């Protein structure tokens, strides 16, 4: 295996910069591209990014990039890559995905078939297997992806397995959950810090609150799940264990947090508690059944994050309009609180009754949504008198 190779952390559109910031915080230099962040590293960086990135989707190894306008160029390009550094004899290597965008080659199944042939031929040659005899694929799996954008092919191996948003704590999700990595990214984009109160008045399965608690406690989001690379012979199991041990001991304790979620639906509140227990944060968050309309607080300098129902899916239009109006009325007196509302409703500001200080376009899966951001007025906390 090579000491260094190129990797991509994929991200939902609009979140590349957040993923880039997280990668830099891990001490790894990177370049931000459309939908992904590119960085270099070895096995250690591959493990660390999978374990620690909160906002990314997957980590992929870039085996190579080359121009491919014809099937012959594609075949030769894939054949020329150094597969022997990645795939041991016996490896399973499905071409799991092919994507062609604005390119001469556009038949994705054919791109998959040709790429497969080229890798097979390369491995037969490298491992001195007779051509014409199929390779046995009974060993560890390496999922290969081919993406052709404007006639340039990028060939990758997925290191992650099921997407990184699957942390392993969410067993029940209720009707319309937000992905864990999207919730984490929104928290990272917000001005919430662990010393501020956080409130999610439409908490559903509790994702925002749980992600916030995990951030505050420095819990590695990948600690309770497995990864595709764990099966690979060139990934040193001892290194992986020691990086997991390091992550476990990086967990903070003894910090005071004020993280509260509430939901009108008692069943969702039960699910949120269940998920918080599975994530190991049940002692630092709290959930209760309450209508958004009944929320009051004396606290200052807090942050509200809400992903309310958005029409079609959960409530009808009239009810949504009413709920957004009431939300506006409930939030208005909280001058020192910042508010972040994620919804696909393009008339949100009108219904809520206030124009957002900032709006950010995001995608919740394939649904276009906006993050409406209202920043609280800055006030100094009252200084406690001595004595
Ligand atoms: N972000 C959540 C999903 C939120 S879906 C997650 O990750 O699971 C919207 C939630 O708003 C639903 O759970 C619904 O029960 C709740 N809701 C709808 N009307 C409400 C109201 N008036 N007050 C409080 N919660 C409400």
C-alpha cells in the first residue's frame, strides 16, 4: 500500500466549506470543490476523517483521474491505474456506481462494464493469473465508483460503507428526520457554542440536540459504527484500535450544557430520549412534550434551531402558515436569541413576519430547503456580584 494517496470527502451541496473547516481542524490541509473536499493522506488520515467528520457523507480514495471521451480511452485509463496497491488477490470489487455528467460517454451501465473489465485485466496481469479465467472474488470488498464529468474520469474506492450520517444511535426516526450530518453542519454554521442555551422546539427524533451534545462532549461521531475499510488487509487493525482509543479518551465530561428539545408529539419525545440514550448523551440533554406555542423562557443569549413541518409532507398549507405565524410571535420577544429555521417553504419569512438576516440554500436529501438565520442582539451577561 502507498504511504500517501488522494482522498475526497463528499458533502451535500452547500456544505463543502463546513466539511473543509472540519478537515482543517483535524490538521489536514484540503481544497474545496463542488460537492467535495480534496485532501492527501495515508491510512491514518483515512481512519481519522471517517471517525471524526460530522458533516461529510463519505471518504473516498481517488485511484486516478484521466480524460475519457471514448470507451477505449476509459478502458486504457482504468487499466493504467495502480490497482495492485489497493486490491489484494481475491478482493471483491464491484463497480458500484458510474455517473456521467456533461460528457461524450453517457451510458452508465457500459461505463461500469468496461471499467470492470479493465480492472480485471490489470489484476490478472499483476497477479499472473491466466486471462480468460475469471478472478475469484471471495475476499474483502472494495466498492469502486467511476464519475465522468466533462469528459474527465475520476475513479474512486469508497472507504466508508454506509454513509457517515449513519452514526448508529438513531434506531427510530419518526416521520421526517433530518440527516445527522446535515444537523451537525447546521450547528457548525450557527453561532451556537456549548456555553449557550440551545432549544429545538420541533425536535422530532432529537437529531439537533443529540448532535449538539456530541459536539460539546467531543464524542467522535463514527465511534459506534463500522466502516468498509475495516475488512481491508492493508489497514492496520492496531492503528484503527489505537485511534478509536484516542477518540474515546478525547470525550469530555463535567461540562454544563443547556440543551432542550420539545415536540408536540409525545411519541417523538420518547424516540428522542431513546436515541439520546443510544448516543450516550442522555445525561446532558432533555426532551419534553410541549407545543411550540407554549414555549417561554427567561434565559438570554440562546440559540433556537428548528426544522418545523413543511407543508405537503406533514401538515396542510393552512396549518403550516398558522404554525409559522405563531412561531414568529413566540420568537419575537427573544431579542437576544439567535434563531435558525430550516424549511422548504419559500414564503417562510412572510408567514413568520420577519425577513431573515441571512438565508442559505441547502439540500435535505433531494429536497431544496433554506436555512433562515436571525441573529440575536449581543448583550453582555449580567456579572454576578461578589460576596
Ligand atoms: N428535526 C427533526 C424532525 C422534525 S419534523 C428530526 O431530526 O427528527 C417536525 C416536527 O415538528 C414533528 O416531529 C412534529 O411532531 C413537530 N411539530 C409539529 N407541530 C408542532 C407544534 N405546534 N409544536 C411542537 N412541535 C410540532
